C-alpha cells in the first residue's frame, strides 16, 4: 500500500530534480562530457580539513569550489576496500551486492576467494590475477550510462584491482590496475583479448623500476610544519618498529616482487596511477564528444601508508600534500582536454581508519593491541573443552570472525546454534568485543536494541558472511602485525569519509546534514537523467547542493 501511495510522489520528485538540470529553453538534461570519480583509499574526513591551510592544488580546488559534505559516513560495518568501492558508484549495500569483504570463505571450494576473483578469465598485459566484477550483484552508474548511451565510454584505473573494477562496473569498457608480480599495469580478458598498444609501451618503459634507490623525502623543507600539523616523526608503534624515520627508501630492487610491493608504500604509487589514468583517458578518447563518459580513478597509496604509519604520522601528512599536487595535475589535464565546464568531479573514499593504538592511549582512550592468533586460540580452546570428541568445527577464521563447518558439526551430531553459543561466549570473554552476532540474530526482526545492528545488517549477505561476526570495542586493534593500524569496524573513525561534488550544476559550500557514500550513485544518476538505479531505503539524493 505504502509503495503504491508514494510511487507517484517519488516520480514527481524525480521530474522536479531532473528539471533542475535542464538548460532554459531546452528539453534535454545538461550532461557533461566527462564524469570523473576519484576515490582516495583510506581517506578519513579529517584529512580534508586538518591540512587545509597547506593544500595548494587539487584538494584546495575541491575545498574552494566544491560542495563539501562534512558528515558523510558509510552505513555499513564492513569498512574494507572492496565493500567501499562497490558502494561508491552503485549505492548498494553488501546485503544486496554480495560484496561483504575483500575476501570470504567459499564452502564449496573450501578456501577463501578474493572479491574480484574469476577463474574464467586471464590477466592481460602482465602477470597477475584475471580479475572481474563477476562477484558483484547489481549495476553501477557506468552500467546505466552504457545502457542508455552505448557510445559512452566507462573506464576504471587504480593501484588496486578491486578499486578499478568495482567502481567501473560490469559493462565497463576497461579497468586497469597495478600488479606486484612484475610491476606492470594489467587488465583481464573480461575487458579485452589482448593488451592495447599504449599499455604495452607503458609497461615496456619499466616506469616503476626508475624509482629504485629514490628516497621518499618530505615535500616541505620545514620540519617544524610537520611537527605542528602531525606531531613528532618516528612513533615507535609504526609499521615494523624499525623503518619509521623520514626519509624512506623502497626496500630491495627490481625485479624483486618485494620491491614492487614496497613501492606501493610511497606517494610515488599515486604518481604512476595518474600516468596510467591519463594514458587510458587519451587512448579511450574520453570526454571528446557529446556522449557522457565516465572515468573512475582510485588512488591507493594513502591506504598503504596509513596502515604503515598511522593517521597522525608525518608520512600521512606528506602523502596528502603530494596527493594534492597529483590531483592538480589530473584536473589541469582534464581542463585542457575536456574543459572544466564540461566535467563533473566527485571525490570520495572507501573507508577511514583507526589511529595508532599508542597515540590513542596517550589521549586517554581505552586503546589496545591484541593478536588475532590469540583470539583464534581462545575460541578453539573453548570448543575443545565443550566438544572434546568433535574436530574441524571451524572452517575458516577471518579475524576476528568465524565460518563454521556445518558438515563437521552434523557429523559430530551437534547443533549449529550450540556451537555458535560457545564461539560467541569465548569471544565476549576475551574482553575485546563490543558485540558478537550470529545469522539468527542478524535476521531476527525483533532485535532492535543494538545501534550497530543496522550497519551489520547492511553488511550481511548470508551465502558469504561469516557465521559468527565480531565487532571489536572502540580503539581495539586486532592483528598479528607488530605495529601499524587498520580499519574494518562500524566505529565512526572507520566510516567517516569526505564526499565532494564539483560541477557547474551544483552550489559550492559546506553541507553538514547526515549523508553517506550510498547517496553518491543515486544523486549522480538523477543528475544524469538515468533510471533504474534503485536507491537503498536509508540513502537519499544530495539535493541541497543543486542550483
């Protein structure tokens, strides 16, 4: 009844919003030549404003000319790279898209599978994974754009495969990403049978090899500026507790896979993403005709640097200052090729991050490091004590959550709920967890007393989600790493990210109303006059920025 009642109202609102993007005297929507979507992996919202006075390039432009949403938080608990990037241009929760994590346990294959794993396809352009969007359920803004305008082109480029692929969508013309097995940018046979000539040339030039021996030094010469904005250098809990002092040198040398992997831990990684993105833009002829094209670019160095040195480090500050310059180069090139009045820009992030435990503790927060192996041991000991004759009850441990082996449970004449009860009790007794959920609790409509439960439900897809899902208490970091930090919880520090729109059709300014990345796709679809992208029930159109 309610759907029938509100359907005409929704249609009317859609027509009104579409009318806002119509030129006077014309009957068609004002569409840009290019939609540029930039994702900065692990960019907390405070990065946008904390270093505001120091930005002089692309981030300064976004702050001065864009619609900046200051209270944007993911509406899901699984704050990881795959889920975040799957949301940005689809607006879909994992409960609908199936993208519950960066990887999940497959009970049929009896192993973990990566979010973009696809054994049907092969890598193209170099060694790596034949990745595709096959595991994603639904469609993106780019998919709808291709449906309505077959001449439109959609391309994704990123350091990470899951970033490029999940933003670009199922109908994308191409997605390109970096592989540490050789230091190349590659794609897969899902997109094309052979590498294009431009990609062959770029890889043949061994661009990444040229950084061997190069020091990552501070961009600014005045160390006191870094101390004022980011504190002292070399916090003992960073990374491996050894290589924590500026400047930094990439470990080992090409062609070592360790070199290509460590390269990602520098701002130079974003520089090569920019190079490949511009080459892809030129090769695919984006933004040069009347059909709207979409380019999604994922800058991932902030994530690796953030994991390594923490959110309050001089390294993360320097990374953001350098990203500011990198984005300026991207915007300048697009201004020249397409024109600022013909380009819409969206900036977002896939998740935030937790501060270093040791720095949080200095501020009086109840922060703590705990080894993930200790959590696993506590659960295994509890199961052994309660079910001494049973074995193999845990199929997979995806810290800090657990997949059960239902066949082993049945073979031991046990009930799943009894095994779950033991696991839940063991986890809670560690003192590390705020809440622990089973599928039955998540699916129980009567359970409404947990403020994090809506976020858990948005993250839940029964065929892929762990059977027992644990939420750490705030500022509890569970990892076997000796230093660094992470993300993946429903806490605000992991969910609060920047959203900025920059377009001639919107009003610049700061907008403080609650919103989330789930709102980006339906808002873009509305602006582009695209139909068929179903908005989540808890999402909205960011109409306050419309002229």
